[in-house]
């Protein structure tokens, strides 16, 4: 059968958000007036996709380790759920809250 299938940026953003929220130390995503889908920006160019996650994290969290864990988990999640491998997954810590 001929044809193509594509996945919307909203779906990619939702999956990336779900995966990030599964990581201990991530309190939530930070939305803004910028063009983001609930704290996640998905951009694409020449067939590649970049994910940018804006996070609220627990106070006392080791940020480099958390960032790497979020990147790894989001990458694996997107590969498993939609069969795509983003060119980059960028993690931005926008807020630090009290530990739960």
C-alpha cells in the first residue's frame, strides 16, 4: 500500500511530557506564553525532530543527573511508542520547588 503516516507535534509533546513526569525529581512541566505544548516544544527541520522540555524539579535534586535521566527516558519512550528518534532532547530547568 502506498502512502505516508505522520505523527503530530502535539502527540510527540504529550508522549515526551508523560515520559519526563515518570522521572523521580520532576515535579511538573512549566508552560509559558511561548509556542509550547504544556511545557514541551517540538520543532522539526529536514526530517529531524528536536524536543525541548521545560521542567519544575524538586529542591535538592542533582540537576545534571536528572537532565541526563530525562533525556534517556524520553528518547527510549519515543522510540518505543512512535518509532522515532529525536535529533536532540533539550532539558531546561525553569523552576525548583520544595521536595515532596
